C-alpha cells in the first residue's frame, strides 16, 4: 500500500510541475507576444483597412510599437511589477515542488521504518 501512496505522491508532484511549467511559459509568452499581436493588428489595419502598401504599413507600425513599448516602460513600477509577478510565480512553483517532495519523502521514510520494525 505504501508503494501506491509513493507513486500517487510522485504523480501529483509531476502534474503540479507540468502545471506550473505551463503557466510560467504562458506568462512569459504573453509578455512577448502582446507587442507582436499589436504590430500585426496595426499592419493589418493599414494594409487591408486603409489600403496602404504592406511595406509602408510595416514601416509605420514598427515605430508605433516602439513608442508603445517606451510608454509602458516609462510607467513607474509597471515593468518591475510584471517581472516580480513572474518571479513570484517561479518561487511558488519551486516551493510547491519542495513541499510535495517532502510529502513523498515522508511516505518513503515511513515505509523504511516499518520494514525495519518487522
């Protein structure tokens, strides 16, 4: 029965690890992809909506995205808060992994102590 408990504890630890890895990758990916989505939307609007050439639309859209990124960067503590949120997510994942590892180790320790007693 102890083997089943160890396997279940390790399985839950693996699922939690996959969950936090997925969430962290989505967070980092969203921070990277939001400017690209805005760039695509501006180029699409200028190209298909107004009728500018695609190259001209790209030449106009890139400085607009740079200006938008600079504006976001100049907002006090916003970039620090975004980075801090990501770091807190990573710390939470590491702590959760350690906690689940301790639970599995305690179960494994209980198995070895019972085997020594018999």
